[in-house]
């Protein structure tokens, strides 16, 4: 009789191996360069989080956050003591928000256009927070339209202003760019196949009139079939520059738009929906970005896109992916942001820059979620970066409520955040969008009231 092969030991070996693997990765510190690679993105694993008795929670506000700021920038104008207002570390000759404030004041009188670039990670992905800011600005200062959008997006279903449906595009991006193509401000560049198409259907009540296409260098003409409000036309595109612009529409109201091409390898950055005047905010979010990925955007791309888009304010909002558990120093983040800010200053010229701090992030201590200990230290680091580079800074963490705000937003009667204790939902997005706009207006009034003058 043949002896039966008993495999009862195999599950035990598998379970033992799994536990051993999790034990190793719990104590293995992954380098930041790996977590920002195109192959891997992972937060710290801790299989003992439910059992471990954490050391007593430290005071969350480090000295460099609560230290009073001396009036080093302007005569008789120290930064506001109200930490929820924007602090402007710029000077009247360089990167001061005062230039942006003045443009807001004159926009209606001059029938002008103001444009904002908002760089971030998954916290602003889906355009929910930025859309609320955009709508508030447009309601008060004019303008209609979502601004710049890609021809393809993994979160297009979340857009509140426009319906986007595209196919037939090869997406080269921060994490997948083997040929080192010049990526756009969104971190993407799309190459067409021979059947590439994209449909845009504005959802807002007052559709835009101006539609502009941005694409890369092409060695020959490419025919683009455009369907505007159901009517077909063919546009021939040819671009010798690194970035090129073609006007799709500049008069008729656009209720629907389709773009299609049978030309292979047509490099498209995206399309902008706007009007002749008012405020426009472009969302340039990329999931998992700590700011390191943004270094891939070249100064040449910034310069050429800015020659068309003419930005008046650059907002840089990273942090949730850069906070490390229990960390109090973020030298690598300072180094990365130094490169990003320097590149932006060279790429966008003398455009004001505003650094927005990380929001509150929850971590489970003793079985209950509370603010991750590293958050206020990251906020202090971000303020120091703004001060070093003489740009503006907004403390989002403190403005949204400070310690344990995200826990209250997840577990409160009115739920405003998701159960990852990091990202907000639509209610939280509206709250933060309204909060940013209100603090911008109050900060503008503060600095204008104190009549900024250089030392």
C-alpha cells in the first residue's frame, strides 16, 4: 500500500514565514528614496501596534513652532501672531504675496486674469479641496472654468466641474518614464496611439469660451479632429518648441468638447478651460508625492508653460507622505524642498510662492487614534523652509484645529474625513477650501493694513 503524503505541516510553515516577514519589516526602516520610487510606495508596518504600550505622548508643539517671530522682514510689520493666518516671509522686491494681493484688488477694474498653480499629493487629488478654493475665488473676483486638466486621469470620476473620458493614451509620468520625456507640471505626458480620443463635458452652469491645447515637440504636422458642441472641424498641429499651445476655441461657449487623432505618438500635456478674465486655479496633484518626485519637472518645462499660462501664485502643498512615525527631524525633506523651491524660482521667475503645511494625520496609540507625533515637527520644518527661502507659509495643521482634529473629523457626529485618518471626504474638502479662502482674505487685509515696507 502506497504511503499517503501528509502535508499538514505546510500551513504552519506558511504562517511562520508570514509572521517572520512582518516582524522583519516592522523593524526595517525603508529609505525615503525607495518609497518614492516608481516600483514601491508603502507606509511603515507595525504588527505590534495593538499590543505595544507606547511611551508617554510628548508635547506636540515643538519650540520652533511656538517661538515668537521677530519682525525681521518689514518695518513695523512682524508676521501675524495669529498662526492661522498666512505668514509672508517674502520681501517687496521678491516673492511677496503683496504682489498677488494687489492683482486681486485690481482684477475687476482691469478686466484681468489671475492664475494659480497648486502642487500637491493625494490630499488634493480629485480636485475637491482645490475646486472649493477655485469657486470661492471666482465667485468673488470673477472667472469661469476648471483651468488645466489632463487628457486622462485615474480620478476623473471625482472631478466636480468637468466630466472627463479618454482612451488610447500612453501615460508617461513621475513613476513610469523610461525614456526621460519632459513631463508636465502635472507629472504626466500622454502619447497618442492611432485611436486616441478624449471627451470633455463641463458640469458647471456657466461654461467657458476659451479652450487651449498644450502639447510637446513634433517633427511633423498632426491632424486633430475637434468636435465642439457637436460640430466637427480638423486642426493641424505642429510644434517646434518644447511646449506648444493651440487655441481650440476663443469665442463660442463650450458645452461639450471631443478631441481625437489617428496620429501615433502625439505628445499631449493637457487642455485648459477658462475665460477672458477672472481667477483660475490649476490642480497639479500626484499621489504619494513627498516633493521628491516634483524635482523631475525641469526648469525649461516650467518656463515654457509659464510663458503661456502666466502664473501669479505658486502653492506647494506636501507633507502627508513625508511624515515619518515619531520622527522629529526631516533633513531629507528640507533638502528635497530646497531643490523644488529653487527650481520653481528659476522656472517661474519672480512669482510668489506659498508653502502649505501638512494637515493633521492620525496614528493609533494605546488602541485609540490621535495626532501622529511627527506632525507638528514636520509643520515646524515646513515653516523653516519657507523662512529660509523667503516665501509665504500657511499652517494648515493649526488652522484646521491642531491636535486630534483628524480624529474628531473621522469619529465626530459630522464625518469629514476617511477612516485612514489622513484624507478628508467631500464635507472636509469644503471645510478646508472655505478655510483657505477665508484665511487668504484675512491675511491680505492684515498685510495691506500694516502697509508693508522694506527695512
